[in-house]
C-alpha cells in the first residue's frame, strides 16, 4: 500500500512540478510486430501529458493538451490507439485516443478512481484498476457494449493489470500479503496464482511478447530494480543494478529490449536495456519528469497469397474493351 500511495503521490508531484514551471481465450494472440513509437508521460510541456517519440527517443510529439493530468499511456495491440488515465473529469478515468491524439473517448465514468489500463490482445476489452468497490480491484470492460465485470474481490488493493499475449491470463499487483506481490489469474478472474512471495515489494508486471517471461520492479535488492521471471514463477533474474529507482518496465514488441523509468541521472527519465540485462542506455533525458513508457507494436504485413489460375480472372478472346483509365507517368 505504501508503494501505491507513493505512485499516486507521484502524480501530484508531477502536477506540482508543472505548476512551478508555468498518469480470454488462448487463440487470441497479440499482433507480432516491429518496434514502433514510444508513448510516455512527461511534464515537458508544462503539464502532465502524453507524448510519443521514435524508438531512439527522437521526434517527440505531444498528444494531450488538457489542463488536467493525463498519464500512463498503453498502446492497443494493433498500434492504432492509446488508452490512458486522465484526471480531466476530476478523478481518474480511462480514456482512449488515436495514435495521433484525435478521437478522444471516455471509457470509464464513476466517482471512483479508474486507472492502470491494459488492452486485451484482440483489442476488444480493457482491464483496469478501480476503487469503485471501496478498494482497488481489477475490472474489465467490453468496449463495444460497455459491459463491466469485476475480476478481483478481496480486502487488499489489486492494481496494475497486464494482459498476457495469449489472452488467457492477466498479471497484476496485489498487497494481500501485506506487501505488494505479482500475481496472475485467468482472464475471467479465476485461478489466482502468486508469482512472487518474498517479503519485499514487487509490482508493475509486464509480459514478454511470447508470453514466457514477466518483468517487474522490485526492491528486494534494497532499492527498486528491474527483475524478470518465467511466467510459471521460475528463473528469477535481476536486470538492473542501480542505487536509484528503476521501475515501470515495458517490453519492446520484438522482445529484445525493455523500456523503464529511472532516476539514476538525478532526474526521472526514460531508459532502455537489452532483455538479457546488458546495454543499459538513456533514451529520453531532461524532458521534464518522464515516466510510464509503453512501446507501440507495428503489425507485420500479412504475406501476399500466391496467384493461382483459379484466382486469376480469365479474359475471353472477344473481350477487347479498354480499361476506364490508363495509368500515366514516367
């Protein structure tokens, strides 16, 4: 709970900094894709807003311009939409927009806090954490109908859900053991399993694109670093070793790298690391307070079918008509 309160306080801190300067089924597979643009939360524009950048951190574009805080962007599986949390309604709610910032749509509407969104691999549902039940629980909404289903129901706070690429499980953070741990459950809320069970704080899980590993942040080394486990709970490995905060990991669509937030430079910046723990590098630095990165997947083009005689329209000898328009050009 302390970690959660710290995160919510961090939103207020980002907003304060701005004011001083002027947040299924196994056959449903996620798109295999190339590494696209990076979405982040940043105060660089004088407010807490959503930005995107090229994979190398260049060509940064501001997508939201509201006076309220917009944070925690999450790309849709096909890379065309972004879900995010916004306080423009006075409390946290889930919104979606197109990748260029257009077609804003409010997804959740309650007096409670709604945040920490994640898309289902087919793009038809969004899971998120909400306090509408009195404490933070994981809920899921079907976008076409608005049908809302509660997935977790216990005394503890359950938040930061992450949908698996296969669509059959959801990872999430829970403090039901009086410190935050990473759990997984079926996408209908059944079969809850603890992925971590140590006495430290483990939070903010993210699945590798092939679904075999889960990265998360943990302070089991004394400060927050990135760690990774196999999705069955075996094979724990520490990826970063810093005396500062490293957290909020996000896998690249090709599975070779992870984005994360780090304060190791003295500011809150976006960094990148290879999936094996090598090649740590600063990606977006001195861009206000920058956090909550997420990597867009650009779907690979479908292979073109080979032409066959049955697919090729025949032309009879008597068909001598000319096309309506002839191509011109060099």
